[in-house]
């Protein structure tokens, strides 16, 4: 399975939003600047995240976007599914639950696809935005140390 830029950029935007919306809503333009993602593309991603109930918009001069839930309640899997759709690695009816395959009774490869699918979903569902925020802070601190010659 290969994630598109929707999933990659959208996840970066969610982490950026989580890191920066603590005190006030965050504008798309500020995310765009920090993450080097075009404003028009971010608008599309934020719209999908909002529709999925992961982001809320705040209107007005001090408006912008905030997380709809706590970062420790939003999994990477939720974000990726909101942006990418189903994360199933292959179009196998046995895996997707839409079986219409004539060979399903004797197909051994469906077991492989199901295991891969289960592993992907377990992995992305076990990682939360709050964990990525912690990792971002560690990276930021490590980079400060490295830039000082440590």
C-alpha cells in the first residue's frame, strides 16, 4: 500500500494543528507556511478532516481551526481513513467484505492479504496524534542540541 500526498500532508497538518491550537485557533495560511503545503490543497484536506469530525472551524477575525477531539483520542488510522478512504492493500473481496470472487473457496493468498490488512490497521490505530506531538518535541530538542555542536 502506498499513501498519497493526501494522507502524508494531511497527517502533517493534523500534527501541526495539534501543536499550535492549544491557545487559539490556527489559520490554514500558518499551517501552509510551516508545512510548505499549498493553501488550496490544505483547504481540501481540512474539509475532509472536518467532515470526518476530526477538525472544527471557528469563524470570525480570531477564527481558524482546532482539533475536534483531544490529540490522545485521534489515531493516525482515523486521519488516514478520512483522507485516503479504506486502507486495504489489495482489491480482494474477502478482505474488503465484498466477496464476489469465484476462487474465494480455494484461494490461499486471501490469507496473506487479510494478515497484511490487519497489520496495517493495527499499526495505524495504535498511534495517536498525542504521540506524534511528543515525537515532534523530541526532534525539535534534538535538532537544537545538534545545531549547537552537541
